[in-house]
C-alpha cells in the first residue's frame, strides 16, 4: 500500500454570494421533518417557484428531497434522539434509491439537508442548537458516491424557526458550488479549508499526565496509547473485548497454529449447521488474541499502560471507569465500526448502530468527565465525515461528522478544549474493511508520521477540528467538482483543479462511459476569447477549446493525444462577447474517447482522444539565423493581445521557426487560482497561424495533435511544411512539448463532416 504526505487544515467561514432561486416547474419535491409548520412553509415557497410537493402515497419518485432533519433542541443525555428523524430520511432515500442511482440526467436529482447549529456550520460564536445535525451533513456529503448524479448539499441555519428558511431552501435546493453553506444575520457563508501549522507546545506530555484512551485496545488507538506511554504518560486503554486469562487453549498459539484451530472449529460447525455462530466466535477470538498480544507487548516494553474492560455506551460503566482515575488529565476518544454496504443492503438497525458507536460513546464519556480539569479531550475522527466517505459509508460518514459537530458543541458548552482530528486511512493500521477501495480515494498515510502529528496536537493549543488531508485528485467526483474549494495548498490540487475548472455544467453523467456538459467562454472570464478574428469577427482560439477537451476528458480517461480533428472555425465566433457550447465525451471500446462540441445541432469541433501515442523524437534545430517570413492573410487573424504572436523565420533547410513567449495561465483565465495548461497555448496558436497561412476555408482538419511525454516550457515552434509536421519544444533541453501533424492536408468543404 502506497503512502502519501498529508497537510494540516483547519476550517473557516468565508462570505459567499447569495443564490437566486431557479424555476422549479415540473420538479417533484419531498419535504421532511423540521419544526412545526416549517415543512408546509418550505413547500409553499417551492410551489411558488413551480414545484409540486411529493408526499408518501402519491406514487412515483420525487426529483428532490428537502430534509429539514431534527429541529428539536439538543438533549445530551438522550443520544438516540435523532433516530426517528433519521429513519424517516432513510425510508425516503430507499424509496428513491433505485430510480436516483440509475439516473443519468445530471440536473434532475437533488438532496438538501438543513441543520441547526449556529448558522456557521458550528464555527460561529453563538450557541449550537442541535449538533446531531452532523449526521445528515455527513450523509449528504457522501450520497453522491452511491448516487452519482445527485446534487447533495448542506445548509446550516441558526434556528429552526428562522423566517428566512423557506427562501433559503428555494435558493439552495438546486444550487451549485460549495457543499456546506451557512446563513446567519442575512450573510451567506461557505465553509472552506485553510492550511495551518500546529501551534508550539503549550506544555509537554509527561509523567504528570494520565490519559484515558477509550476504544484504544487495537490498531491506531493502541499505537497512540503506546506512543503516549513511551513519553512517560500513564495510560488507561479501554475496550469492550474481554482480555483472555492466558489459560485458554488458543491463547498461546502462533498465527499458523491458530489458523489450523480456526479451520477445525469451522469444519466441526459445518457438520452440525452452526457455521454462522462459529464465524462470530472466531471473530471474538481474533479480537481477544489481538488484545492479548498488545498488552503482552506493552508489559514486555515496561510501558505504564493498563487495560480496562468497559462499554463506553453504558453510562454506569463509564462513570465507574472515570471515578477510578482521580488524576485524569486527558481523554482520547476512539470509536467506530466501518462495514461498507450500499444503502439498500444496510438495515436500519446496522445504520443506527454505526452512528451510535460514535455518538453515544462520546456523549457518555464526555458527560462523565466534563467537570474534570482536563488538559484536552480529543476525538478520533475521519475525513469520511469532513469530506465525505466512499461507497457504502453513508453511516460511517454520518457518525464521524456528528462526532465533529458534537465536539464543537462540547467545547463551547463546557470550556474544555475538545478537539476532533479527522484522519485519512493509516497504512496497515486503519480499521477499514476495504483498504484497496479506500486508497483509490486518497493514498494512506504513514503511521509514524500520524503518531508524531497526533502527539504534537495533544501538546499544543487546539483548534476545534483539524483535518489531515493527502492528495485529493483521485477522490473528487463529478458531483463534488463544482464545490472544490479554491485552496492551492490542498495536496493534489494542481492536478484536480484544471479538471474541475473545465468540467462546465454537467447535463448527463454516466461514470466511465459518457459526460455531457454545457460550457461557456466569455471575455470577462476568458480574456483570450476574442484574441483571434475569424473573417474579421472575434472568436475563441482553437488552443483554448482543445485545452478544455483534454482536461474534461480526464473525467473518463486521461487523454494526451487528439486525432482526426475537425474544426469549424466560423462557429467559434463570439456572440455578445461570448460563446456557449455543448460538449459530449463518450468512452469507446478501444480505450479512446470521442469528444464533440456542438452549438445547437451543428458540430463545432470533433476529435478522438487517446491516452498516449508513440513518442516523437525531437526535431533537428536549425543552425542558421534564418530569414524573416510573414504569414499570408487567411480566414483567421491573430491579434496577439493575450496570446503572444511571434515573428517566423525560414531557414535554408526549409524549416520554419518562431520563438513565442509562453502565455501564463493567469492571462488566459480570469480565475483565482487560474488552471494550469496541458497545451503550450502560445506555441500552438503560433503554429496554427503559420500552418494556415493563405487559407480561406473555415473548416479545418488536423490529423494529430500530441503532447510530448514530458510536456515542458515550450519556447520554440518549428515547422517542416513539406512534411506537414510542426513541433513545440523547449530549446535548452530539446524536450518535445507538442507535435502537430497533417494540418496541411486538403481541407475542402467536400470532405465528410462529423454529424
């Protein structure tokens, strides 16, 4: 399993522009839960915008669900207060699931969860009304993994009786952008990450500290407990697994011998029909063996660590445990069971149990220690709550996000420095039952690095929530792309940002098969739009269109070569300062993708994208200065206001060269940050300028445009017109950045045009 470095992030609210409610005509919307009268008020606001309110028994499936969740005030000693509201949510989602998960229309399905923390997603300075709303926040941020085309979002308001709630819901239901939005005092905010280093230690951990590690008897929990004990802390670890006495027949078997013992048990169980019970028994034995091995290892090392058998969901057991540690100075709370299964395959009982493991245990332990003078109370959270989980982890993500929001409530309610640390998968230590699947979303982190960072957090001044994030590029989905925070410090941001930027507005999405989007280029957001003239009228440069094709294709298959390009330059002309196109990308059986741009029914551009073609050797560089040569007038005129235009020279060998100045991304796009380019835009546009010299046709064909194996800074364009080949290279290294072939072939209007 590969590991990756992680970066530390905290979370903050930033002002965000208000959305305008869209026309909801023809939409069927279910409205669930909320304060008395709230569902009717929201339903009326939606009906005013054309929606029909769907109710159980109406038949059919709603297009959207507005979930007003749990509106009643928080009761910390009633940890299951959310169960009835959550079961209502699950019932409706299960009704929708077959239809929604099969939906390919990227604009139809929506789920909006409303929570009632403080109007700032728990990051404000006022009281938190209902932290259990975190359950729905975690669920909403994960729903797109099982329902690829759902527009799922979370909106937090300060109070359930907010008079603005109906209008807020109407505006946000089909809104795009950040997944977590807050409303308070008329201000709309978005929750965004900010890179931050851990603070200097306030006081080192040492012999004066007694740390309770709840649920820390195995895996990451035990490794942290041992690390704290090595620093001199006295540590008590708990678990619901009873330790063996050491006299059991299986206690001292090595792994090979225990495997034989296990097979013998299952063989006998098969004979008498008790295999299921035998498997459960074997699982209990595995846990007890692991506990026995961990405790034996701690004793052999002489660590000040002891085990306490305790069910942290039992208030009496927790009270007895805490009473037995009078000099307790800190708590680390571990809890969680991750058993991925899609929603239809997970029972209500299992779903609630997965959340209760996180929620109930925290509330019981916190209630028992809230009057102690603790240095810290640290929750072990997960990025599945903060960023959303993987397929089958709706309950796990819901439990983890609820834990983080409960931590924010407890911190504000008690004054104790409660903190939640959200971790990615740890190599070889995490409890995920599907490690291979998890690492596709984000590489695992190194355990030594994690333990070092954890101990530093416990000794430092604490933020309420800290997330340790590894490379995100593999885990971002189409549904998440529109809400990707513009934070360059996110690991992998440079890889995923251009793909998200060029996605456009998806209209159809079939993962791995087909992506259709509406895309627009306007002079105010694409300064290069209009930098070329087609028959005297401003148009979109070809390189900008092709950059969009390459980046958007990455949602299906990384493309580094375009073949059989057909370009209708006349249809790239702007109207009212912009151009709007429909782009379709379809996977083909041979691993290539077909990319087509249209305006209405007319094809603007069509091409086939391939992952990687054969490498092209660098061309010979002329050894003469050459003679200046001018491009003859053609259909297209390059203005050079944004994309630099370079003079061309012709050499005795016939080669033509130009030295265009590279065009910075910030000149191409009015975005912060601007997406990096795969194509050397200036070099390609200068090649097109010379290769199209004297041409009058608006339709152009190009046989092949291929990126070099190591695209770099292209500061030299070369052409061999007789051979129909053009290059963009880095002069100092002779590294090929781009090859263009076949543009000089006939481009007569009689050639078949894509339909």
